[in-house]
C-alpha cells in the first residue's frame, strides 16, 4: 500500500473510532426505553442484504410500503428501514459495526431513541414522508435520509422540530467531519397523524433545494423500480444504482430539467440504449427547438419501431459512462 492510500485508510480509521466513541457516549446518556437505527437502502446497494445477514433476529419495518407497494423484489433495494436494536446487543452488534466501518454508509443511517414501540415509530416516519409544498402539492420529504434530515432539522424552529420528531426523544447523526450531531426533543408526541399533514414553507423549500440532486436521484430510483422493474432486473443489483445515477447525469447534460422529462429520458436509456443520443435520427430531432416534453413526444411519434430496433444495442460499461456532447435545443 502506498503512502497516500495508507494515509487515507488511517484517517478513515481515526474518524471511525471517533464516531463510535461518540456513539457509545450517546447510548450511555439516553433515558428512552428503545433504541433504533433508521437506514436508507437507496443510498447503498448492500444495506438490506448486510442487515439480513448480520442482524437477522432484530425487529424491523420497511417504510414507504404504500408508495412502494409492500415488500417485493423491486422495493427491498430502495426501501428505508426502521430497525429496533435489542439493548443487550447495542455495544456489540455486527450490523452497527459494519455501518461504521463502511465509509459509504455514514450518510445512509442515523440512530434514534424513543419510548414508543416499533409500529408507532414507523407510522410516524411514514406520516412525514409525504408533505404539502408551497403550491399545496403532495411531495416526498426524505427525512429518512440523513443527508437531508440532519441539515434540515438543524435549521427549522424548535416547534417544527418537535412536530417532525413526534415520538422520537433524540436523533444521532454521524457527520463527515467525524463530529456527530444530536437533536433532542423535549416534547415527544405519540399521537399518530394521517399523511400528509406537514406544510413546507418557502424557507423550508429553499433549504431543501441544497439537496436537490439527492432528492432527484432518489425519486428517479423509485420511478424506475415502480415502472421499469423488468428492465432494471437485467442488471446486477450491485451496479443498478450507479447506472441510474449515471443516467441522471446524461439526462441533465442533454438539457432536461423537468422531473417527468428526466424520468422518461432515463427510462429510454435502460430500455433501448444508454447512448441513444448518438443516433443521427435522434440528434436531428433534438436539434430543432422545442419544449422538453415536445422533444420526448417527437421520439414517440417520429421514430418507428423498426428504427428503435436499429438504435437498440447491448450496453457496455463504456456506454453508460459516456456523456453526451450536445444539448437539446429548448424553444423560448
């Protein structure tokens, strides 16, 4: 191992030890009856399988079941999970050890304590997954993702914190700097509410905009699993999320900005070809000024099934990594 890699490894080990020490201190100073881990599978492809492998006897509930249509082959890899950790196993728990020892997971989970049981706590987190935005539209609020919840909860008012934490007495977030963040709730409330009940203000939305790319990727993952699961299933589970992230980069580089247009464009990459934009026929269509939706409508109406067959080809990893060299022309 060269000096550079050795230094990186040592820095990670030091950060891991620091976080685990803060974690143990957090546990020792809690008075709540129950301890939980909430992790977001969509952030790391191995989270569910590692949990089932390393901690199979713990109780858990998958969140967003109504949205994801329950536990199934498509939902398991992207579903957030709330796990109740037995008190006697907190100090020496193989799944928790794996979370701390894997750098990619440290933005994918957080710990929380509560007097509420697992079912009550899961119902609360489901109730704040869907909220109203400023236009009174129902949108997903991804507080089950530590990358979203830690900065967001740190900025809102105390009253809003108490509302959103509900039956949670405290939340503990690992931080990239090696310094954990703790948010306490002195006014816990176990009364269930029916989603959506929380309203985002303009200020809330401006804070969340800083995590726009993360939210867009997550919603894209949900969309593709819900609508194109058979197509995704052609790829190894370990690489699907990275391919989806790459497809998002391609769509953004082409100039698509509207979520519906991005969703449809990325589905074409998976269904036909990740380099379909290199087709002369598609380049010709997209060189004419039009709205994003019209550009996609032109593909539906002006490319025949036979032409799509010519565009379709087996995809290599180089094709997925290829970035478009041009953007669509958007009409004024």
